[in-house]
């Protein structure tokens, strides 16, 4: 049954893509669905595009492993839509046509320099955002179909490339609409089941087997040992109160130093109330050292500023007919996304309480929780999670292919392409980006999806947002200032991330204490730096090149 439901979703998605593909023969149809998507459909598609593997698999897993800190990602992701609604939505629709670079260069007679810088930024942000989606896909396929991680990544990559190459934005929009609707509805049903079950472990929980799966150098997820509240159905607020009064245990396994697996230490007794406070994952929040606190502040700033600067989110504004529809669709998206993020708190805590998580892979916490309630819920939630990955990846690949075909080839390369040739170039670019994403998804398999998305948000917020805001609201902005700002934000944020402690530990396999930068999230430094760079360079070049309206 699990495989049958999963295959139904896959073939339904591919069939829909093929059927809608007949309507996307022109460049306007391929990149922007002819600008004829209704505002309500586009708003739900915003949710489908934005609620990625990080939102569903990553956040739920982080809450299940660390408690409230995972929910801080939800708060940060949602808060970013305030910027999108009040700053970006209507102006970006007025300026752009197909890509993010269109909007940036519109006031400068389609500057080739701005287009080149924006296209490079689009490609890098898209690739960094693609990695966690592929990681989540690989984690999902392993328990669902019994395949290894790399086969899951290859499967998702193949299906998504087929969707994008077949129909572009038309099919992508409807895949995201269907996926966004199902994700919110069925996660709400899952939360109802969690509340009906109450704060208690699943029957037959094997504590020894659970803690034995704890990897070296890690703590086991919290294990419920005492629930003083009611043993049965509870309401949403009572669930939180009962969880807060409950007692948990955690075991630790030291880092592996020999061929023999190191022994477990513990247990450490943890109160539920402490799991509902910050500091479980972002340990710097409770630190007395200001430098440790800066890491968390920097991440929240990046999440707040990054949403309105993500290329695959920005291009969705071109699919509606006018700025008013852009604003309405943003409101619908915020309502859907906000409701879903509230659900993630209960799904994550429910997964922690159930004990049916995998200590080796936090990304599978939500689907494994659904498995508690039977094979059908597990199959359904897993299939929806799969379409979650499909929807987000297709939007990212579409943004990247537009950057290559429209921005780099046509605008920068000055090769005027007919619609058929432009769509063909975009499809080749989509295939190339898809293959790169598959390779990186296999290489980064041990990372949490939400953590990796934080990297993409830092880069997007540093490279793209300062340029967008200053073009819209400061008449003194010049072409050179925009180019310098994009490149400064892009290079400094990327370099910072690659020189951070997590990169030293997970990528280079070195001691994270030897990292060159003082904290892992660069936004607090690189976002202001990009703003300052734009202002200084614009002042130096303003007389030679005034802005044109």
C-alpha cells in the first residue's frame, strides 16, 4: 500500500505536468505561466513553493530532537513574509518580466552588469537551496521504499527535471498548489491524531534499541519517562502544559576515537519545560559570551531578510496579472504558511514524545510519527513530503534555468532568441542544474535540511535584498552601486559560510574550534556590509550615471 500510494502521487504529478505542458510553448508561458494565474491559486502555490523539505522534514525533526529551538526556524521563516508583503510584492510585479534580474535592471535600461551579477546570485542561491531538498528526499525514500539515500536523490532529481523540462511554470504552479493544499490539510489531520493520543509514548517502545542507534558524538533525542498529566486526548493548550510538566531522559555517545563504538553515558534528566525554552540547539542563546549570542541573532536576521530575496519566490510574482493580485496572493500565502508552521510545533513535539524517531536522521521525524498511526498515514504523509520536495525543487530549477536562458544568454550575451530557442536553452539549463543538485544532495546527506536552508537564506539576504530595497526606495542608487552590493554580499556570505565551524566539521572533517570566522551565520555582518557598499559606490558614481525612471 505504501508503494502504491507513493507511485500514484509520482505518476499523477508527471501526468499533470505532461498535460499542462501543452500550454507552455512560449517563453512567457514557460517562465511566468502567461501571467494568468489567479491570486488565490498563486497564494497557495507560494505556500507550496516555500514549505520545502526544510519546513516539513527539517523543522519537525529539529523540534523532535531539540525542542523549542526548532520552532524558532518557523518563526524566522514566517516573519520574512512581512518584508515580502509590505516592501517587495507590488513593486517587484511592476518592474519584472521573467526573472529576478529583470526587476533589478529595469531602472537602468536593462544593464548587462546588473543582470550578470543577479544571474550569478540566482544560480548560487538556487543551488544552495536545492541541496537540503535533495537531502530530505534521500532521507525520505530510504524507509519508504527501502532504497539507499543516493537512489532517493536520483529519483527526485529525475522526476523534477521531467516536470520542469515538460511544462515550466504552468505545471510547477499547479504542482505547488496541490502540494501546498495537501500538506496543510493532512498535517492538520496528523495534529488532531497527536492531540487524541495525548502526551505518551507508542506501545512497544524499545528504549534500548532506540538509544543504541545514537551516533558517536551525538545526544539521543529526549525520551519520555514520566507524564503526570491525563493519559488520553487533550486540547492544544493542555498538550503544551502536559508536555511542560513531563520528564525526559537523554543519553550521550562520545565521539568515536577507535574502531569500537564508544559506550553511552547518561541518562541526563530533562524537564519538558526546559525543552520549551530556547537553548537546546542554539546553545549560544544561554551563553554569557556575546559572540555566541551573535550567531543566533545573525540567523534570525537572515531568515527575516532572506524570504523576500529568494529568486524562486520572487519569480512567482510574475505569474499574476497585476500588483494588486501580487499583494492578495502574498496575504493568502502568509495565512497558509503561518497555519502550517503552527502545526510543526505539535508534529515535532509529538514525534519526540512518541519515541518513534531515528536518532541517526532528524529529517525523518514527521513521517515516522505518522507511521505510529498506521501504514496508510505513513504512506500518505511520506508521499506528500515527496511532493513537497518536488514542488520546491521545480521552482528552484525553474529560477536557475531562467537565469541562464534569459539573463546570461539573451541579455548578457546579447543573443536575441526566439521563444522556441529560449525555452530550449532553459530546458538544457534545467537539466544541468538538476544534475548538479543531485550530486550535492548525495554529498551533503548528513546535514539537517533546515540548517542547510539557513545557509541559502544568508546568501540571498546578503546578495539580493540590499539591492532590491535600495533600488525601490533610494533615488541615488546607481548601476555600479547595485553590482558592487550584489557581489560584495554574495562573496562575503559564501566565504563566511565555508570558513565557519559547521563547514570545518561536516565538510572538511576538521576541528570546528579551528574555524576562521567567530560564528557560523554571516548575515549580521554581510547584510549591513552590502548596504554600506551600495551607498558608498553609488555616491562615488552618481554624477557620472544618474538613475533613469
